[in-house]
C-alpha cells in the first residue's frame, strides 16, 4: 500500500499545486490513500469549508490541521460534519471536532491522528505523549496508524517518534514549511520524517511575501504577513510504502517539485 502524505498547503497557490500534482502522481503510479495538512489553505492561515471541499475534490482522503485550526472561525460551524477533517487531538476536550479517526481503504484500517507540539509553540495543549498513549491504549486498533505531529522543534518530533517506535506506523512532522532530509525507518519499524515541507509560493518566505517577513525581522514592528498569490509553486510530500501482507512501513519516498506559475495558469485555462 502506498500512502501520499502532503505537507502544509498554503493559500491559493498551495491549493492549485496540490490539485495539479495529485493528478500527475496518481496518473503515473498507484496511490491508495492521501493525507494532507490543510491548516494554512485559506489565505495562509485557517481553512474555510469551500476550500476543504476543494481539497477533497482534488483527491485528498483526510485533511489534518494544526495550531491555526481556528484562524477562520467558520470551521466551528462545519468541522463536526466531516469525519475526514482531523484537528489536533491534544486540544482541550471542549473544542469541536476529533483528533483521530479510522478510515477503511481496500480492507485496510488506517488510523490518522493529528497532534500539536508544545516546544516553542504558544498554544496551551495537553501533553502529546500522554494523549498518543491514550489513543493507542483506548481507541480501536488499526492496521496502519499515521501521526501528523504539527510541531516546531525537531527534538520534540524525534522524541515522540522514538517513544512510540513500533507502536505507530509512521510519524510525519508538519508546521515548519521546510522539507527535511531525514526520512527514515526507526529501529522498531516506525516511519519518520521531521518535516514534510509545504505546498505553496516558491519565492516567498514560508508562503508569505518576503517583504513582510523581512520588515518584521529587521525592525521588530508588528507586520501583517500576506500570502503570495502569483508565483511559482512548490509541492512537498512523502510517499509512505507499506507491506501488503504485514502492513509494516517498508519505505519513505520524499517528493519535492517546483511548478511554474505559467503551468498552473495553463491548467486553469484548460479547466475553463
């Protein structure tokens, strides 16, 4: 079984490059299941319902979130209507939505869990180690269990992965928007990657206008970060390969491609 895990989708360009690349990848090789982090899909922060539906229509089976899950308050009106929209599990219990769920794919039960880190993160959340242990101990068992750990610190990501090595199938990091070169299988069989990267503007800074980030970094003056709307786009993902007999993770194949703005526009013209 091959599962495509797509990194943080940022704004319009992120949505468009994901739509294009899913078609390109699935037309050239079999992909059984697709997971994507969509917490930045709407104007670079948050996710409105129409954009969630666009991602699902593009072929994504499960959309995960992160620390910007509530940036667009509309999400609280619709999150409970979709079982394939997963917010961080270790948020407080009063927050709508679910943080983990099981999906059936060709007879294989795939659990997807979303978790927020605590190191260098401003959100007050429950301990991700305790919460993942609770899920493993108390929730229905799955054949494959993939964790999207939305966290800042590489050390915290490694710590959670090693703590549950052999108990989960894969832990893939999101949030930093920069793809790391450490895709590997840990000692007891858990697939790992510190950060899968982002999908969105290629020439900005983490998906936003360079000038905005430079201004805040240089002067310290509070600055609104605007998402780049016209640019080449980067697509970052990883293909997780699982043994069809044992459901063990047997490989991780990072995907990183830059698509020109012209190519994205050509696709839009053809659709029209």
